[in-house]
């Protein structure tokens, strides 16, 4: 499932984030890349342990927390701390790669299986040329370039790349989610059902027998598929 | 859509509380108070009233997947009970293959046979997994489903279960508000009302009340009964779940009448002489009366009362283990006196089917009057747990159970009810075949029997068992189980020196004075002579085993090979206990079965098939029907065959239920020296080769449903003597009976239902006894209006 999630951060928050990140100590992204992806990686990123990173992480997690569609779609069990990268100038692309299956949290507090990959855009599309996120998966090849504050969710299993940025800078946050529902297909069905249910609830109210029945089915499916 | 914006997805509602574990950065508190609790009530698991298919069962004590039980199992759900109008347990069991009914001397209809082995009389009827051995006419109004587990299962249930067990699963409170009420009116003054109220009384508590009232003229036979069963549960879904319940059923019926076998006019082998030479005699068949003909009297009756209380406690441990403790205690009274009618001559010639007509005179005799009172208290505790040991997954089941059963049985007081005292039991006048239901009562001076003690017992039993189902490889499971039972009891037999001289002396004119009347005086004064009581103590223990291999290559396939044993103590019916029998070790049985359970159409359709061989070794070659002639012999018999079940949905319109049993072999292999010659090698009685039932329902339009079914069996024979062998002299031909139903739903919750049972008005032998048969009910039309809300 490839999903565009709107307005995870408000314009105000985007501005705040950009201000902080503008003064942050960016470094070569290849330092953290795995052996294979190091060959493809050519960007800048922020260290996980610096002040600036922590500040924007807070901002971002708060945005995720209140975002109901995100919850419904991702059914998150664990979210790896958001990281930040920047494409532009000489460091302007990231070739085809697959994310590592597991992210080890820096402080040793746990591991996150990368069921879902997330990219949250912090630069407006008109600020830079190129820089599209290209995702190849069962749904075909998708090119993604979203407004600042918006986010894309896509399966961690997919091969993806970032096209070279030929003008300006593309700043984004990226992170991974271990979902309570491991299967992408099941997660998609649940999300669609939840959306349709929302529509039905608005039309027929919460006490309609059909709504109650389908709600129960939704929860029973969750029960069947959930891994908590 | 503006309203939609305010409505949160369930995924969000559910998860928002758990964000703090996402990352090492502590998140800000959730803003805005937008998160609510989920108020929607979870629907309980699909109820028995919704479909004919079921995949889980409680018959293995804990709740298990049917696919994990390596034995044939057949489940009659409330849906089938409602569809076909199966009001009594006996009616319902007509829809399970391999089951037959013996009429006993007392005409009770609860002597059920499964694969040719007795069920009811050895305590293999269960309520919620605990024994229900008393004799009473059971009604289905409080049943959610009936589970028939075939083959030996003493490892789970203790003594009995050679042919299998029949578990009646009671309706339990549900966390929902729902009410079902139904009223039925039908032919022959039939009225029945049932009500099923379920009220959710709190977050985890609910009350359910089931009630039934039923009345029918039934052409001379009569139904007059009511029942009520309240139950209350609390803590549902929590660590400690409790249910308490009461049950009361009161039956005041007149049973369908028994008619003696009628000669076919053909001669054949009816038995063997002492030297083994075949004796040729008249072959008998079911009397060709009109279906539903009643030749009893207005004095015929079967009174029954069942009253019990039950309580259960389910404790869920934090580690996933479950401990379920149940107790049930109750009393059961029964009193029956009914008629058998038969014709030996018609216009002076021996009666045969050929000359049997409306003008054939029937002589009527009263069957032995019967009265008994049972008390039973049952306690059991079962622990189940899934765990990992030695790298393998185990499903452990262990438990203990104990029971205390008491009974007092009565017989006709032959001293008191004596013609010379002017108080003879009433007699039954003759009637004609053409005048059924003639309204005759008893003639005579004193019509109702007065009873005196006949026998009594007080027995205790306990058992302890352990079973493990081990996943030894991805697709393979191995089952092993062991149980030990201990039974002890005291059994009293009352012996009366019956008055041999109640005639005044000297004898009045026309009477012969008997030799016992010495001193020219009557020996007895008024009142019954006191009995002498012979008490026998019985104490026995036995081990039972169960082993099986399950191969489950996918979630839709399960194949099994199993071996299980069972035992019947000398006191399983509490009929045989005398000093002679008390020292006799239990009968042993074993069951070997190879079977498969397959699911189709995304699990909507289940098929189950098995071939089995059930052997009883060390058999007493007597039968509960023949307690008076009981001898303990070392006998042996076996039956083998095939069972097939198909249940579920073929599509959203078609729902099917199919149960079939083929038992080509059911043979007496060995008998004791006193058995009738010719018994060895002969077929076991009450075991037709083919038996089965099918029910198919078609939802023609969203409102209109039509359904129909057939049930039947091939040629069936009663028992002969005490050997368990089939009567050679008498048989009922094979039969197929059709039932049908039309249903119209005015709304999803309001419906009308029309049933025609025994559509072709088929005459068929339903309950068989050496001396007579009781035919099945005639065509019945029933119209029901029901509402659910």
C-alpha cells in the first residue's frame, strides 16, 4: 500500500522544523549506509544524537500522534526515531535500494522491524527540481513528490530510490514503522474497511445494527491478524 | 463530508494510548481530548442459532477445534433444531447417523444406541460435559447444540462411551440484548411456545432465561410439558467468569403407543434349538396400522420431572492457562405406565399382515409400571494450557471429576394391588385396529398402581486424567491421554415374600385354597409385608487410554489415526449389582479410527469422514433391557464401518447438513455358555447397516427460504434375549422420512415458518423391542410465528 498522508505537520511546524534543521550539522549520508546501499547513497543526513535532531523528532512525533488517518493506516506498534536527510548540490541522489529489515535503536532500547517506510517532506516541491521518491512495488513504479508537511507510507519491502536533485535542496524526514499487522495486504484491507466504516458511521450513526456488525468484524479481523 | 471529519477511524481510537513506546523521545501528551473509548459491543462468536456448521466444540472438556479431535464428531446446532422443529432430544438425534432407539419394557424413549452400543443407559448422555444418566424425556428448548462424539472416550468421560457420547450444550448468557420468542400451532392440537430472553446487565454480566410450554392432543397420545431455565453470568471475558443456572422441566405426557409385531405370513429361521438346529417359525414385522394410531388408554402416562442447579467458574491465568470448574446437582423423577397392544388372531385365524384389517381385534396389556427417583451431583475441574516444552508446542488438558449418584426405584406393590384384596390393577379392554384412540380407560376396581421399593443405590465415582496434544513437526500432532477412574457404591435389592395366601380360608366356593394357607388362616395382615434388603458393595477401578496421530498439512485439512479405550463397570446402569456381579471386572472396549476433516470454500463447508472399528471385549452378554435375566459372561463383539458428515454453506443461498453412517459389520463374536445357540456370528440388534439424515436449505429470495430433509435407516431389528444379538424373528423394513420447511421473513427479525414433518405420512418403526415396536410420529403440520429483537 502506498499512501499519501496529508498535513502531518502544520505549515507553522514545517517552518519551525526547517529553521532548526537549517542550522544543524549535516554530514555525509554514506557514514550510516549499509555496504550495499553505500554505493548508491549520495546525500547528507543528520546525526541521530544531536540537539537539532531531537527537537525536530519531538515535533514530528507529536504530529504523527494526533494524525488519525496515519494510525488507522499504519497500526503502529513501534516507530523508529525519525531521521533527516538533505539532497542537493553534490550530494543529490540515492540509487535503488531496499531498507534493512531491522533498525536497531541507537540506545539499545529495542529493534524495529521495517514493515512500513515513511518519508515526510519538509521542502515544498517548487523549491527544488528532481528529487522524486521512486518506489517500485507490486503496484508498479510510483514517483512521489509531496508538499512540505505531507508524508508517504510505503511497504518496507519495496525497492526505492531518490532521483537526483538538480536545483535547490530537498529536505525530508525518513523513518520506519513496525506495524501490529505485519502483512501489507491485511493492513490495507483493514484501512479501507476503517475508512468505509467511518463513512457509514457518519451516515447511519454509531448504533446502526449494520455498523455495529461491521465494526465487530473489523475488530475481529484485527484480533485475528494483530501481533502485539 | 463535514460530519465525517468528526468521526475517528477505529484504528486511531484503539491505538492512540500506546504511543509512548514508539521511540526514545518522550512524546507530548495527546492533544484535544478527541480520543474516546470504543463503545461498540463485540458480537459473540457465531451462535448455534445462526448456522448448521460449527468448528469448535466443548466435547473434549476444554474448548477445542473439531479438527484437533481425532474422532468422528457430529454437531446438531440450534439452527437445525429450529429449522426442522426438533423439540426433543430424540427428535434431534434422528438427524445424526448411526443412532437408533430401543423401546424398553417400560416404553421409555431414552434408550439410545450409537453404532449399536447403548448410550443413555450407561450414562453417555451428558449435559455440558457432565453425566446426565437419569431417565426422563429431554426437551431441546435450552440447548444451543447437541454434540455427538463417536467411539470410545472413557479417557475423557470415564466409564461408558463404547459407541460414543452425546453432549447437550446448554444456552449460556451472552453479552448482548436479544430476545427470541416463538409460537407454534399445528395439527392435532399442537401448541408450543418458547422464549429466549438475554439481557446484558452490565459491562461483563448478562442474564438469560429460556422457557417452554408445549401441549398437544396427538391423537390420543398427549404432550403436556413446560420448562424454564434461567442462568446468569458475570465476569464474562475477564479473568474470572462465573455462571449459575437453574433448570426445571415438567412432563406429563401420554406416550405413543406400542404395537406388537405382526406375522408377515412367511416362515423363516427365527432362532436355534439348544443343539444348534435352526427353528423355523413365523417372521414378524411392524404392525401395518395407520401412522399415528393410538391404542393406549386414558390411563397411559409418562410423568417426568427434572430439576437441577448448576454453577461454573472459569479462571484464566495470566500465562494463558484456563481452569474451568463446574458443578451440577439435581433430582429426576419418573413414573410411567403404558400399554402394548397386539393381535394374535383375526376372525379365528392367526393374524398376519394379509388379514390384518380395521376389524382385527387388539388385546391391550399394561407394561410393567415404573417409578423412580434419581439424584445426582457432579463436580469437575478441567485445566487447559498451551505451552512450549523441549522446543515443541503442547496443548495440555488435565482434570479431575467426581460424582455422587443415588436412586430409589419402585415396583408395583403386588401385595397391595391384589385382586383378592379387591384392589387389582386396572385392566385394559380390547379394541379394534379401526378404532384407535377409542377413549377407553382402565377397567377394574383399583386402577393406579401403588408402589413399593424395588432397589436403591448410592454410588460415588471419581476420575483423574491428563491429555497432551503435541505439535511434533510443522504438520504433525500427536495425542496421548490417560485416565484413572474409581467407582464404589452400595446397592440394595428389596425382596418381598409375596403373599401366596391372601385368600380367606376356608376357600370360598370356586377358589382353590393354596398349600401355603395353613392353619386355615390368612397368613398376612393388612399392609405390605416388609422386605428383606440385600446390600452389595461394589468397588472398581480402571484405566483408560487415548492415542492419536494428526496430520494437518494445511489449515483446511486434518487427517487422523486414533486408538482409544473405554470401560463399562458392572454398575454402569446400576442394574446388575449383585454379589455375583460386584466381583466381575469391567467390560473393556476399544476404538480404532482413521479419518479426515476437510474444509472447503474458505472454510464455509466442512466435510468429515472416518472408518472405524469398535470392539467390546470381555462383554457381559446381558443388556440393560434384560436386567432380570442378567448373567455375566465373557463375550465379545465388534462393529465397523464408515461415517460421513458434510455441513456448511455451498453459497450464500445454499446451506447443507448431511450425516451418514454405514455399518456393514456389527457382529457378536463370542458369547458365554448360557447364550442362545446361533448367537455367535449374528448381527447386533438395533444396528441398521445404513442410517443417516440430510437437510438442505435454499434462500430463494432475501425473505423467502425453503428447506427440506430426509432421514432414515435400512432394515432394523430389535434385540433378542440378553445377548445383544438381533432378533431373527422380527424386523422393521428400511424407511426414509421427509421433512420440509418454508420460512418467510417479514423483516429480518419477524418471521413465519411452516413445517411439515413426515411429509409422506410414512409408517416406520422407530423404537424397537423384542415384543413390540413404537412407530414414528405421523405427518405433522406446524405453523410458527417468531420474532427476534
